[in-house]
C-alpha cells in the first residue's frame, strides 16, 4: 500500500485554499474585475455582468486539500488543513481525526479520476474537500453520520475547473464523495441591475437546506444544513486566482451557529463613530466566529492559555475584517475603533472561556476522585 503520509517533496510549500466571499464582497470584486477587463480585453472577453450560478450544499466540517506535484507518481500527496500542512503522525491530535480517516485511501486513484482514462498531466493538482461527520463539528444533520470526505473543487495548474464535469472524482467505497452527486440549485444574477430578487431566491433555497440538508438525507441521516456555496458558471479562465463564487447561510441557521444578532444597516450621518463601531462589532462578532478562533488555535497547536490571548484576538479581528469588509464600508465604521473594540470583546470572551474550561476540568477531576473513593 502506498505511504500517503509522505509529501511530494521534502519541504512542500503550503498552498492556502482561497476564502469564500459573502455575496456583498463577491459582487464588489466581480464588478471591479469586469470593469478592468472591459477596458483591457473588450466586453466579449470580459467577465459577463449576467451569468448563471450553481449552488451546492455547504458541508459543515474541516477543510482539507490534497496537493499533488508529481503527475508520474500520484501516490505522493501533501495533505493540508485550512491553515497548515498536516503531518498525520499517529497521536499528534492536530487534525480533528482526519489523519486516521485518510490513512489508507488510495489517493492515486482519486487523482487519476480527475483525468479519466487519459494520462494525468499537471504541474500542480489540488483536490479540495471537507472532512465531516461524527465528532468533527456539531449542529447539522451530517454531524450524526459516519465520517466522510466530500470533494467540492479541483484545481489544475492554477485553474479551478468546472465541477459539473468532474462528478466522477470520488471513491464511494472509501466514503470519499463528490458534492456534484447531490442536490444542486441554480440562480441567474445580473450585476448591472438590482440584485434583490436574486438574493431573495437564494435565501429561499438556503432556507430549504437549513430546514433539511439534502446531503444528510442522501447519506441516510437527517437534520439541518449549513448553507449553500454558489459558483459563477463562466469559462474557467475567469477562475484563476480564486473561485468566483460566494456562500449564503439562512438567518435561522445563523441563530443556531452564531449569537443572535440583527442585520446591520447603513449608519445615519449624525451617529457618533464610537456608537457605529459598537453596533458593527455587536453585529459582526458572533458566538460562532469566536468558537472558530478556538478551533484555529487548536489546529495550529497554540495552547489555550492566557498568555496566548493575542493570538486569539488577532485571528478574530482579521477574520471579522475579511468577512465583513463590505458591511464595514457601508456603515462607515472607523477601522481603528473597530479593531480595538473587536480585540476587547474577543479578549473578554477568551478569558471567560478559559475560566469555564478550568471549572469543567476541576469538576471532572472531583468526579474522578469520588469514583475512586
């Protein structure tokens, strides 16, 4: 059996999977790209203003990318999490159980399935997916299922491919599935006109997933889904630096995944900067974002101790600024004030989290002593 724990080179470079926009950020970026391409390439070759978008169920799990760098030896693969290369060493506990699951899967067969019966030819092949199931995450239908890996994107030499043509990239007998083999959705968006109607339609589809996850149902389970990932159906030359798409989550699911919060609105001109910043932070920094900061520290092997509070607040601040950039512009929130207030909120939350963990550990120790006595 091939040793899939060995990387394709002694010191492989980490290739970060691109972050997925929310719709406002995607819309701004797509309009900017189109405007530049119209000037340099002409309207026929530029990113179209109107296009169809395919929606696939967003899997709630741990992001895993498989990076192949040798088309003559497909058994050599570098396995990455969202933020680093995984060593998959036994007992290191850094991968949320992904290493144990992935060991023994014939990735050479998975890589070859991208090319069908023809010889695999590439400089770099990336197969991106989500590791999910029992004990990976909670709160969704798939979290009750036997663990699996769901392929959702493929990149060959810096071009993200049309997954509609790659539904065979899967190994079901190893519980390696492909998101294209489950329910999909479609919406048409024209970026040159008001997008309210399209946004409403997407949220209706997203609520459908939140009510009953199609993937969980197809795999023999039931329960809510996280949301939908939308991909712009345009020639692959447009999907070079990152995938042109975005994610949507229903308000109902957000209330489960994040602390309840009201949608922010454009700030009145007379509102004080500090008040604007307070409202924005209360809106943007929810419970789930703070929990993701803890998950990041665990993934990176950063001890959950008071002396590492800056690592936590830095991650929460950067994640908020990236995810909510468009909303921050809309309300005209002052960046410096925002960073200070996010840091204060996140720092307070982290301190309380550590106290809770300490109290729970102490309680468990007391319970163990009583059981021994």
